C-alpha cells in the first residue's frame, strides 16, 4: 500500500507518534507482591511493544481504596513509582512512548482487597452480578461478587480529586509521557457519569451538569498534575454496559462529556467500543458528533482489524486505533499490520496473573 493511513505520523502535543496504532490499557495482574509494584518483567513486556505509536499502560490505581483486583499495580508509593520508572525507561530505550492509565475502581472491589473496608462510589448502589478478582486465603486466585459500596461525601470526593492530581505528578516523576484517565468500563468516574449508577441529590448527581462535575474536576487536576493538557487523555465507554454501568441517554451524556473535555483542552479522547464480547454497534453519526464537539485527537478501540482501522482513519472520525487483544500475542503488531501478516492468537489462561508465560514469550514475526 503506497499511502497506508495506519502508518502516517501524528502529532500529539509535543509527541510525534510514528503511526496510528495504539496499544490500549490491558490489565495483566503481574505486579510484585507485597506492595503491588511494577517489575522488570513488565518493563520487558511493554518494551517489546514499543513500536506502537503510543502505549497506554494497564490500569494503575491512584490510592489504596482505588484497587479492585489482586496483583494490579499502583502508582502512589515510592516503590511503585520506581517500578514504573523501569517500564518507562525500557519503552523509551526501545524508541516508544507510554501514558499511564490512572484508575480508581470505585464500587468494583471487594472488602478483602481494601483492608476490610467497603468500597466507595457515587452512590450506595451495588454492581449486582459483577465479579472481581481476589487472592483467596490460601494464595489461590478467586472471583467474588463486588461488595456493596458506600456513597462518598463531598469532602471525600475532593480528597480523591487530589489523589488523582498526585497520581499525575507521580506518573510524570516515573517518566511517563502523559496520563490517561480511566473514565470507562464502569469504574469510579463512570459511576458518576451514568444515570443508572448515580442517585446522588447533591452537586454531583441528578442533572447532566452535576453528573459531569467529577469528570471535569478530575480531568482538570490531571492537567495541573502533568503541567500540560496535551499530556492528558480520557477514556470513555458510552455504550458498553460493562460492570453494570448504564446511562439512560448515552448520546446526550457522552456528547456533553466530549464537549467539556474539548473545552478543557486535553490531548485525546479514547472511546472504548468493546470490552470482550460486549460490543454494541456505535452508530456512525454518534462518532461524527463526537468528532464535531471534540477538537483533539480521537482514539477508538474495540475489535479492530487492520482493514476496519484503515477505513475509520479514512472516514475521518478516528485519528488513532487501539488494538488490545491483538497486541497480547503479537508484540510487533505494527510490522504485521503493515504487511497484512497473519496474527497469532493469545492464550486466555495466561491473560491475568502468572509469570513470563503468556506475557513476554510471544515471538516477533521474524522468529515466529
Ligand atoms: C486482558 C485485558 C485487560 C484489560 N484491561 C483494561 C484496563 O486495565 N483498562 C481499560 O481501560 N481497558 C482494559 N481492557 C480493554 C481493552 O483496553 C480494549 O478496550 C478491549 O480489549 C477491546 O479491544 P480489542 O477488541 O482490540 O481487544 C482490557 C482488555 C483485555 C483483553
């Protein structure tokens, strides 16, 4: 292909991305214990994938109450910051760029992961039928129903906004090129945005303006914490119903969210169209509407193939395309997409937890 839209460079603030292939955030649950610290093995995994135009790290929680799954990394202790520095240095040495995905799970946690405390959320509404991953007492992994949360009061909300600000500072101190706010997939920010998860009657609930307030405050804190709005991205999931988060008018809610984020001036907006098999069809006019209200870089992820990605870029509603599961088993995914080479399939059993197997042992094409 003489003019391949996937291999055109893209300017994202001060960063020049060599191609339009993004590695989206993927939790792999291999942080060192105790302390949930990123490791040299994780650094090797990310560095193997440095040919992506941009990597977004797996979700990394901003404070102890933001943790929802065993063995996921944090970014609030010095040991965690030092661990992440291994990752960013390895990615940069391999010629790549990496943002940290900042995560607070809110109600999607279990009291055993929180020192016996209840998880927190916009409201005391349990995510029924939703499981989280814990360490059983005997050290084996287990899935359990997320605990019933309690509603945050306004002073606690202000504290969490400060935790995000500090997490952004920590990410920059660890050498990340920027941060992505995880406001998708039913986690804390999403628990404020979606009408079905937010029954507050104060400034943070009820009207659309009020449901947008937490997103607005956190995003501004990240801009302040990184010192550069172009180093902030936000991930939203308008239509998926993952983790029990549903809005009764998602087109209106998420168009307003995109418009607000555009006014704040962030670098990119990342739309998660799918999570596993939950992949509702996102109408083209909705995508065009988001493009119209958001002036920055638009990223889409969810079941993309090279062909679909090229079409999205050519149609003009996307600037960067995330390939999640394909990046698990194809560390050199951009090189494969360039020549339409066959893609390796990932092994499901080694996605979450474990060692190097299923993490760093997928070969590049030349040796596959
Ligand atoms: C193993 C795994 C872990 C994931 N962890 C996260 C995460 O930490 N944060 C997030 O926003 N999305 C996460 N996702 C969703 C992906 O970023 C992506 O949106 C999803 O896999 C759909 O893209 P795909 O069809 O190209 O895989 C995860 C997906 C997988 C497969």
